[in-house]
C-alpha cells in the first residue's frame, strides 16, 4: 500500500488522534468529500509523520457559503453547464426546423442538406478525443472558453449565410460549430466530475442532459413562433446564434468562478494524472464497450430527430406548426425524465439494466414507425423520448468511474 493511501481516517470532529492505527479500514464519507491532510498536523507520533497523509471527512457546514464544496457555488456551476447544453442543442437542431425552407431557398437537394449534419459529425469521430487531451492540458476554464467561442462563431456563420444564400458558408459554419460543440460537451462532463462526487454525479449529468433536451424543445417550438412572427426562416438561424452566444457568455462566467474557486481550493488535485495518447491502450474494456453503445445509439437517434419534421410531412402529411409540436415530444419527454433516471442510477445503480431495456424498447419503437396506425406516430415518438432520457442518463455517469 502506498504511504499516501495509508487508509487512516480522521473524523471531522476534534478528538484524540494518537490511537489511530495504520490498518484502520476506510469508510464511506456521508458528504462524499475528503481532503488529504499531513499526519504531522495532527501530532500523530510516527516516524513517517512527514510523508504519510490521512483522509479527513469535511464538515461542509463549517465552510463559508462561497466555498467550492458548498452547494451555493456548485449549483451555479451546474446551471452554467446546463446553459452549455441549451445553447448547443438549440443551435444544432435549428436547421432541422427549417429544412424544407433551406432546401427551397438555397436550391439544394436533401442529400446536400444532409451534408450540414455530415460536416458537423464526421470530424467529431476523432476530434473530441484530442479536444479532451487539450482540455486536460489547458484546464476546464480555458477549454470552456475556447470551445464555446468556436460553437458561437459557427452559429454566426450559419445565420450569416442566409443573406446571400451561400451554402458553402453554411457548411463552414456547421463544421466550425461541430468543432466547438462536441468538445464543449466533453469539457462539460469534466466540469460535472470536478464539482460533483459520488451520489451526486449521475443526477448532475442527467440534469445537463435534460437541459440539452430543453434546448431541442425550444428549437421546435420557439422557432416555429419566431418564423410566424418574422415571416422568414432566417429568424430560426439567428435565434440559434443568440442561444449559442448565451452559452459563450456562460463560459466567461464559469472562467471567473473557476479562477475564484481555485484561489480557495485547487479543483484539480496536485497528483492529478494527465492522460496521453499512450494511455488509451490502458483503458478498460468496459470503456470501449460504452463507446460502441454510444456511437450506435447516437447514429440511430440524432439523425432521426433532425429529420423528423420532414419525415412527418412525407409519410403522414403533417407539416408546419403541428409537425414542430410532434417533433418536440422527444426532447420534452427526455427533458422531464432524464433527472428521474439520473436519480434512479444514483440511488439504486443498475445502469446496465436501464441501458439494455432502453435499447430493446427503441428497437420496437422504430419498428412501429413503419406502420400507420391511428395512434402513430405518437406512441413510437413518446417511447423514443423516454429511451432518449434513460440510456444517456445511465451511460455517461459510468465513464468517470471507469477511467
């Protein structure tokens, strides 16, 4: 056993520390927060007093309200992380709401329109990994600033392209948007891991996912209203830029909070190990399995949601505002139930069971869409929305525990 992990427990209340033995077993912290304090500070008579550190369970109530481990500051950070998702998902889905209008105004085919999603997704097969290494190198606060600015810039170019119908500029904007958004989500997950521990982690990540679904819900409903008010689809694109700007401003606020928190207590431990490309081969098999599940799940759900309005128009004859309302069912149910599933994972675990059941339900739901019953497409879309809440809420919190 390494000396810095000698397993010594110091209670949060004052007492006599001389009788603590090296072989005392560790116990779980009720607060979930521990700090390492040199044994010598407590006057423990031992020849290794200068080298051995012991764990101290923090009494959170004794800390000032602005301390990084108190709820006040952590909930502000969680709200900021949620704004990242709202801006990113709103910007991502904004073009899907006006797909038919873009195809008509830019004189492009559906295949050309699909390129707007391809240029977003294709680089992100690899780039988020390198972006994660960069975030690990420069820190969370600088990473949030960098990638939120890329996302915001991309949304600006997408909206700007509508004035002269420059499809090439729109493609460039989507490419830039993807470079920023997907790696910002990596940074966002790291922020949750840094500020929330143990039984709070899954719920915090689920709330972030729920905020993303809220962004998609706003896209399908608020955009439809703005298009009616301004009588142009361009309003949807500029509204996407505004929401992305909100995410960028939130990143600036987080940068200041992170600097302030670091001045009180270093968020990244001094013994934090930076991951390199060589360390990838050391990842456990479970990490790669989760990666495959996430890739297949995303390949099924995100393209479906992005093209759902056009699908409803083609196969069900539903268009306009009614189609936007139906398409918003998926993010609405995901938004409501993501925190519920996150709480269940925190409380009872069994994330693997939730993922397995969710995948089976999704297979049946997509299969039902081939048949036009009187209850369709509502039954399938509602069940897809529930799966969209359950599976990510169970998958994402497992990664910080494995790596």
